[in-house]
C-alpha cells in the first residue's frame, strides 16, 4: 500500500491561522501566484517547502494535503 498527495488543504490551514494568501506568500518568500498554484493543485509543495509551511502554520506536514491510499496489486 502506498500513498499519493490528493487535494491541497493549504487554504484551510491559512483560514485557521487568519492568514491571507498574500500574507503566507510573504512569510514563505514566494509569490502569491505560486501560492495560488499550490491551492489549485497545479503545483505540489516540495518536502522542504511543506516542512517550513507546516512550521509557520503550526500543523503537521500531513495536514497540508489529503493523503490518498493507492493499493498495489500483488506481484
């Protein structure tokens, strides 16, 4: 059994922290357009970015995405 990243939960974490996309972009040192691409699913966070985002949003890395279970067929 493996996992893959599903929907991005960043918007929910931002709301919990009363933070706008612009605020988050500024804190993370990225553009608001990049944050928007994360929210839309056009881009995925790198592990380094996710670690820093989780730290700044006071959550776990696993709180940033829905984790989908991928079942492998027996080999």
